[in-house]
């Protein structure tokens, strides 16, 4: 009888302990769930005038090339009054100037690295020779220089530039190394779109940030598997920004320069706006929208109309990624007030948007020579982690391929391809929504999504120097969600590529 009573007591104690553990676990999960979302909507004072990055100075050399100078350097900036944060920037403490060039121009950019470690400068969205791309094979050592040169041979578009060192891209971008690169052409110059830079044509480089004391917090939130997520946003390096509008129509050039956050942009008063351009350039015609989803690396040009004395707020709204757990812990349930627009009492007249903008000029896939499949997982693409000395495949110059890309693990991803403007043919087997029918180089890939892309390879062949394709959630990219392809002439084969010295040797 004594043994039975002892066993009962032991079982009771064990059961009580197990119940306590279950309750503690349930309480912890409940606490994590209820504290995971972030909301600044309606809580931002908008007391800082929006900083507009200056247009980069340039000159024309004796060979007729437009020459820019960029210096990567360390610095500090007071994002908050009286608190100085260590930063990196191009030609200054944080972010960089806006480079601007025209189609047909030859461009030379002198890059100087004054950082304490090697880095690169990648021209995101630019069509150019692989050796000028600024990917992880074009490392610039500390105190080193790099001078890529190319001819601008693509339509008007909003591009950007940022570092691309393998394994360290997230850190370098988060510290402030990013800038806009605007391309113009004859067609865009003839259109009646707002085009006075900094006045009615506004760069809007959006980043989410979190501070740890006086420094940026690079940590990944508990339970998140997408990367670093901030608890507030800034535009062009300005927290709580407002911009004064003096024209009826204003054009916002949006760049999602965050490392992991997906935004669903709209306006707090529910107004519609016109989407006129995506990653690779202008659309065939304006598209009326009230929401626009943008994952890291994507760009968009939108036009909205203001009334005299009116105000509105660019807001990121909660959005559905298809998985409640992933939405909660990877930021989709969050909301942010991003930028306030304040209209003057009297506004200059702005013409109505043209009904047609440009001809599409994108591949339709009808002449595709082959189809490739890409399975996205945090552990790699098609089951392979990035290897700097491995070329994954070669494509033939002048051909078009169909690329089918599928998110296989349910974790948020996106997919970016260097050197190309692709057409999204379908999303989950259906016609893509209007915002995905323009020229793209980056596409959002939430859990379970599958897209078909028509990708044309029109650039120069180089069997020894690869372009990248990768997830542009920067922590995923750094951890190996990336592959390499080369462009070869018909009948050609890929060459060999060496893994560069991580400290900047070539």
C-alpha cells in the first residue's frame, strides 16, 4: 500500500509539472503572439522635413563618358535629437546621392572604398556587362578603387545601388549604403509626368529600423525567419518625415531598401493613386490602385493628386501572406505611417496623366528555348547553397527562357535576377495582377506561391563572369539563397570562376 501511495504521489507530481510546463509554454506563445505586431499608424508626429538626396555631380571626360565619383565611408548621424548613431554612406554619413543618366550615354563610376572592410557596389536593375555588375565577384578592398564603365541601354526606370558582398550584404545595407539611380530616355521626357526632382518627383527610399541604444539593432526578432525587422520606418534616412507639395500632382519613386520587410503601401485617407512604373521602367498605361505590395529590392513609381491645403499619409497596411503564423512573426500584421504629404494653400496646375505611357517591350515567352525550375528554400535554391566557385548554368545570348519559381518551404522569400527585365506570365497559374504586368526584376514569393517568368538574355556574353539570382531578403541571401549563371554565345560553354578573396582581392 505504501508503494502504491508513493507511485500515486510521483505520478501526481509529474503530472502537475507537465501541466505547469504546458501552461508556461502556452503563456509564452500567447505573449509572443500578442506582442509580435508593431503599429505606428496614427501615432507619428511627422516633425522632420524629408531629406531629399542630392543629385550626384558628374562630368563628361575626354572620351565622352559621364563620370560619377562614389566614396564608401564611415560616419555618424543624429536620427534622433542628441543621439548620434554610427553609419556608413556614399559621399556622406548615410545613404548616397542620386545618380542620373540617359539612355545611350556611356557611364563611368569611380568607386573608392574608405570602409574598414571590403565591399561592392551593385547596380540593381541595370543591364550591363557581368564584370561591371558589382556582385560578390567584384569586391573592392579597404582603400581600394573600382571603376566600372558601361553604356546605358535600357528604358527610363527607377533603379538603385547597394553593396553585394557575399555573407555581409544585410549588414552593409542596413548601416546606410544605398542610393537611387534614375534613368531617362526620349519617350519619358515627352510624357506629361511630374519630373522636377525633389519638387514634384520625389525619391522615397523606405527602410525599417530598430535602435539598440545609439546603434542600429541588427538582430532578428524571436520566432521570425525572414530577417531583421524594425519597429519604425524612415524615408531617405529621415524619421517621421513630411514633404511640402506645391503641385497638384506628385510622383513618388518608391524603393523598398529594407532587408526583410514587405510593405503594403496605400494612403491613410483611402485615396486611389496611379501606378506608372515598376522595377524595370514605365507601364504601358497607368493603373489605378489603392494598395501596392513591395518586397525588398522592388521599386515603383506612383502619381497622386493633391488639393490645396490638403494632407495625406503614405501608410503601410497589414496584409495577408497566406499563413497566419508567418504573417504575425514576419511583419505582415504590422502597420506604419511612413511619410506625410502637406499641400500648399495654392498649387501649380498639373496636366492629367496620359492614357498611354510606353510600349511593353517585354518577352512573352512564345519563343522560349527552354524552361527552368527554381525551388526556394531558406537552405538554398534547388537544394543547393551558394558556392562562389560554382556556375550553376549557362544561358545563350539572344534567347528567351521560361523560369518557374516556387516557394517550397512556406517561409517568406522573393526572387531577384541580375541584368534582366522579365515579364511575369502567371502567378499560381493565373494571370498576374495589374501591378505585376510591367517590367520586373524582383518578384515577391510568399509561402506556397509559384510564378512563371519570361526572361530574355540580350546582354553581352561572358562565360567566366556570372550574374546572380537570389532571394532579396538579405539574411536569406547572405546565408546562401543565391545561385550564379553566365551568358554564352550559341554553342558556348561556361568557363571557370574563382571564389574571390573575402577581403577584397580579385
